[in-house]
C-alpha cells in the first residue's frame, strides 16, 4: 500500500479517545529544591540550576502549597497537543511534504520498505519483535552494497516514545544517504551506516493512539497496574546503581525487572554487540534540551576518552549552529542533565567498547514563551530545521571517523559562544 494512501486512512479514520491534558502545566523549579521531593514527577528537561516538570491540576495545587507561586512555562499542555494535531493534518495533505510532518509506525515502515526497493546500497533487517509484535527495523546503508567491510556509524531513534522528532530526524538522515547519494558521497565512501528509526515501536504507536506524552515501552508489569519500562534505563551497565532510575513500575524512569528485559533494548544491544568491532560511533537520539552528551550518566567522574569525545562534539555543534543559529551545549551526561543509570551510551562505551558514544538531545532548548516550540511538542514546521542540524553534526562525525580523532585534553562542557571563538581561526 502506498504511503499517501496510509496517510489518508489515518486522517479519515475514526478518532481514538486519547488521554486529555487539559489544564496540565509545565512548571519550572529550582533544581536543588525539587530534588528534595520523593514523588514520581514527569521531568521534561533539566539543567544545572532548574527543572521543568509536567504537573496535573491536582499536583499543581499541592506544589503551590509547598513552594508558593510557581513559574509557569506552559499554561495548558492540551492546547499544544491540539495545535500539533491540526498542523499534522494540514501538512500531511500537501504534496512533497513527507519530511515536514510526523508519521505513524505504519507510514514509517512503508517509507523504509520503499527506500529499500529504490536503492541498491540499502538493505533492511528486522532485528527483533516488540512485545506487541511489531518489527524493530534496522536500515543498513553501505556504499558498495556490502556491509561489514568499513567502519560503521550506529544511530538509534525514539527509544522514548513521545520524542517524535527523533524518528523524523532519522528518516531525514536516511534520505540524505539515499536520495542524495551523489551529493553526499563523501559521507558514504568508506563508511557503513546502521540506523534504527523506531526502536520503541510499541510506545511510539501508543503515543499516536492513546497518550501523546507516553515515554516508556508497553510491556506489562506483573506486580503493578502500570505498564512499560524506560528503555534508556534498561541497559546492562550500572543497572541497579543508586540514583538515575527507579524500581517503581509507575515511574517514568522505571528500569525494568532486569537488564534488557525489553525486546527492543535486547534486540539493539545484541546487534551492537555482534558488530562492536565494526561500530566506531554510537548515537542515541533524543529530545529535548539542545545538548550533545557523552558518558557517564551514572557518575560525575570523567571517562578515559572524554577529551576526544568533547572535541568532536565541539566541532559538531559549530556545524549545527551554522545551519540555523541554534546553540547546543556539550559535555558529560550527569554534569549537564541529571543522573541516569542503565543508559545506552554508558553501555556502548563501557561494555561494547565503542569510544565515541553520544546522546543528542535535540530541539528546543526548553519550552519557548508565546510559541508552540514547547518541549516534546515540536511543531511540524520545525522538523526539517531540526533534522538539518542533526545531519550537520553527523557529517562532521563521518569525516572524523574516516580521518581519526584530534583529542582536546582536559575538555569540559562548554557553551557555543566559547566554541565559535575557539574555532573561528581554524577554517
């Protein structure tokens, strides 16, 4: 079935009742004060000073009693969801707008299948099935049609279901490496690309059908009415380390009953492990905050290869800035965001031995006042600008993986203003 027909079926089909977020708010808290709370809250973003948190009307009243007047970042989350839904309908009906809107699991699978049919340097592989039986599809893009002979870049998207722009960015990267093969020959020659657009396919489908802001997988918990595991706390590195994940099945950062309990993380880790001698770069793509992060998530201690990862990240974010003037901050995960244990980038670095291991948190930097650029609800007209930034970063990565690293010893996280000054004389 053609992609256009699938889009029409989705738009014209009967609507499914979704979770309503009317009068839910996103509030900003002082980080130190918020960390004293023991309850499970949905943290949207975090930096060294503040935390943005999704709160229900009932939670809002309780938190106001505790903290006094709260700083409101988003006054009514449902209004953002309604705007996004209408924008998707409008852009989906336009001609030649595939990369300018969001797509269902079925539409994405159709795009992948058609890409595989249209280009001889592309192969696709189902590396496993989700709990609900969906394919976890890996796209292999190898210039000579033979994968496994060159260094490989591995990119996984949408381990967190609600981060739709990550899957959209992965599809854009696939298109750059296929439809624009001649234009981007330098980034294909001597490299293999392994890309998973939808790692958490069950959660992604659920976020379309039932709850737009769903984050986890859909695996039931035998000891709770709450479903799902945070796929990026389910990797077998410091899995039960204190802090950075939860043993509560109702928490959005529930680590699961055991490492790789989730079919999607098991499939991805099995593939990476089987190809660890080929894979020189690991990327776990997320949204949002405009960060480029590397290990470690579980500790503030620096990793042995932090210097060279910082240097590559610095050059990558300069390229991102040149696309649309967006500043990304670079540095170790735990220093920039919050503690995270059992995360994929730490496993890739510590266990699989991949020395360039990153997590990009893409647009926006945080919900922006008086706009619809509000965290996970990034408007469709921002998809392509965001994807161009991700592609710009990976063009730098591709050339680096071909030429070798230039370590910058003693590097720590830095802002883009400092980077632009640093690299101005290196052109």
